[in-house]
C-alpha cells in the first residue's frame, strides 16, 4: 500500500515536472515573440523620429526664409514711411 502511494506521488511529481517544462517552453516562445515585437516597435519609432527630425529641419528652414522676408518687408515699409514723412 505504501509502495503504491509512493509510486503515485512519483507519477504526480513527474507529471508536475512535465507540466512545468511545457509552461516554460510556452513562456519562452511568448517571450521571443514579444522581443521581436518590441524590436519592431523600436525600429518603427526610430524611423518616425528620423522622419520627424527631417521634417523639423525643413520647416525650420522654411520658417527662417519667411522670417527673413518679413524683416525685409518691414525694412522696405519703414523706408517708405520715412520717404513719405519728408
């Protein structure tokens, strides 16, 4: 009787070990999938950041050009006002 109980306990332990191994295999697979997904997300974010930097550079150049035109126009306007005052 004791021998049978010991065998049942051993079988239960072996089943538990097998279940733990299966769980570990599944978790490793999920971790690998998540890692791939995170790498992809990092790459996409990096690409978007590069695109945004380039867009910012272009917009800054455009803004600087418009600001230069504004300063030039204000200078011409001031000159015309001075001529009209004389």
